[in-house]
C-alpha cells in the first residue's frame, strides 16, 4: 500500500453521524455490498446473532445484505434507527461501504483527498451551514508521499483558481459561476428547461425528487438576493463542494458543464424555496441538496448519463 498524506476540507474533522436522530437513514434504500474481508469476519460470529447475520446476507453474486420491506431497510437496522452490528461489535464490524459512507475519496500522485457527500443530512448541515470560506487541511502526513505529478499539479492550480473566484464575496454567486466557467473557456448555454429535462430522464430513486423537478419550471432566479449573505454563502458552499468532489475531472469540458448544470438546478431549488416561504432555511437547502446528491451522485448510471 502506497503511503501518503491525507487532505480534507476543514469541516471534515468535526463530522459526526446523527445515527437514530437522522430523518433519512443511509441504512435503507441502498444496495449494501459486503467486502470479502468483512464477509469472512461475519462467518466467524457465532451464537444467535451469527445465525441472524447469516440469514441476513445473500451470497448470490457479491455478498450483500438482504434488504427488507417496501423501504428496503438493512436487516441490521433496528427500530430505533441504530445498527445492531455496531451495538454488538463496534464500528469495526461494519463492511467497507458502510464504514466509508458518506465519504468519497480521490487519489492523486502525492495525496489522498477525502470529502463528505451531500446525500448525508449531517454532512449537508456541516457543509452548507458553514459561514467561513472552506479551506483544505492536511489531516495526516507520513512524510513518504510520492512527488506530485505534473497532471495533478495542473489540476490543483486550476482548482485553486476556481476556488478563489467562487469564494470572492464581492460578487453574487451567479456572476462568480460565470467567471469560473469563463476561466475554463466554457459557456453554459442550456436553458433551465433543458436541464430539468435532462434530470427528468435519469434513473429515479425517490419520487419526491420527481415532484421537486416538476416545480422547477416556475423557479425565478431573480429572487436570490445578491445582498443576502446567508443565501449567497449556501450557494457558495454548494459550488465549492462540487469543485472539490469532481477535482480529478476539472480539466474536462463535460465535467465543468455537469458542475454548472448541477449548480443551476440547486439554484432553482433554492429560488423555489424562497418563492414559497420567503426565505431559504438551512434545513430546506440541506434537504434539497440531499435529494439532488442522492439521485445523481450515488447512481453510477446517472453519473454516466449526466456526463454524456
């Protein structure tokens, strides 16, 4: 295993799962594959719990938990919204996909970067609720990282440039995003209606998302005030999240158009929220970001189709 340093956004170390307090558990509605090492460890668990665990896992193809009920709950999720595996055997008993979630990992020549996905309610509160500008920090460094490649260096230089533009609070976010695209020599000429149609044609996880999309044609982006610091900061943090998450692809025109499209849909969601309630509550912004991220970022098929 290659040793290197680990870099994270400065909100990352304070992240904590809400467990039973989460309104949208990550232990339901997802396929949960079990990695080989964890699967072998599960076989060694004895007693009644071992029997229950064995009956809860399918070995048809890649080992995976057999989801239960209409909401497809993990069989280890109890009625209090807590994981019986963690209760009985600690967090080290989790399979890799559960241990990692909602984190995403980008590997580079000289570092590993880890972020939090907005599909998670707690992560969304941490990311969109942050008032200060996001900074990257080194979480750990063993001093033995490989030299940075020229390709990765060019990515980081572009990312630093885009981040500086998107965090320039002298300008409204719409103008900042246009400037960021201009740096990449890209103009997003798609109408909001065209973007909505693209999202409508993606694979669907939650029909609540369909309802959200259906109302976006009424979105009035002029409602997003240039002078409302809270609104602009929420939009800024969402944009910075996209740039960090998709850093490996920033030099791709398709990736930048995808970032622009996702951002514009989030803008429209925020505008609709303000039209209905007169303001953009953080809880509403987090929920809209959670739905958007869940529907697009956690479906390989949707990511491929959207990038195309």
